[in-house]
C-alpha cells in the first residue's frame, strides 16, 4: 500500500525532493509513495509552471496540511535551515507526520540514526555511527564522517564534507564544496560559506568563509 506524500515548497529544492520520492518508487518492487502534490504559501508563477511540467498538483498554502487525508506524510522541501525550522514549527501543530527519504544512490552506513524529515539526495554518503536529527538535509554528493552528530534542521549542501566526530548544532548550513575538519563543533544557526575550510570550532550565529575559514 502506498502512503500519501506532500512536499512543502515548490521552489527548486522542493522539486528536487519530489524527484527523490519518484526515484525511491522506481527502485522499489512496488511504489511506496503516492505524490499528492505540493503546498506553498507564496509560489511564484514560474515555479507553478515548473511544477505543472513535472505533472505534480499545487494543493494550496501550507495550512492545507491541517486537514490532510489520514496518514498523509509531509516533507519540507526548503533549503534554508532557519526557514525550514519555522515551517516545521507550524506543521507540528497539524495532524500529519514527517516522512524521510533516502535516494537509491545515497549511502547510509551502519549504526546510523536519523529523525523524521530527513532527506538524503543522490550521491550523499554517511559512513558509520552517525546521528542525524529531524529535518536534516544532505544534498547531492555531500559526505558525513564517522561518529558525527548533526542536530535538527542542519543542511549540508552539494559536495560539502563533514569529517568524522564533528558536531553541528541546530540550524547549521554548510555551503557547497565546504569542508569541516575532524572533531570540530559548529554552533547553532551558523553558516559555513561555500568553499570554506573550517579548521577550528565555530560559535553560534556567525558566518565563516575562506581557507582557513574565519
């Protein structure tokens, strides 16, 4: 039996999440997800046209989930961790649970745990003994090393590398092609800029960039 799935956000990130659900269905012996459509509070006309070309319905604003059919699952397809957290806080009051999606071309190693709302894009690699919180997104070809801990609403962007035994606090964004070296801590709501190399701990609510990252 398939489970109804609604993606929150019809921007590029949300539409990429849709393609993961379809890839999961194609790889399974029988479909797992029934793509009910997308909700978005302020979709652009261009994104609505793009959604139409994917043959996916636009259902309305996020409040649509409040009266969703029983057993409907949702995924927040928004790349910015802080916006994802705000949306997640709204949806927590509705009677719908978050799904998790792992692309067939992603690798999740042994003794790894992840919370609801987790999304692993194609090429994402997680090694072993890793803990990933709620609504964590690992984008295309991102890697997370052994014994690392990623808290809720963390995003690791394409081609970024989080080394072993790292701790990324809630809401951290690791930019495209950035690297976080072994054993480091990144504070809550901090951003690692694209291409940066983090060589020391990062406090809360700062942006670091460059090589080494400052």
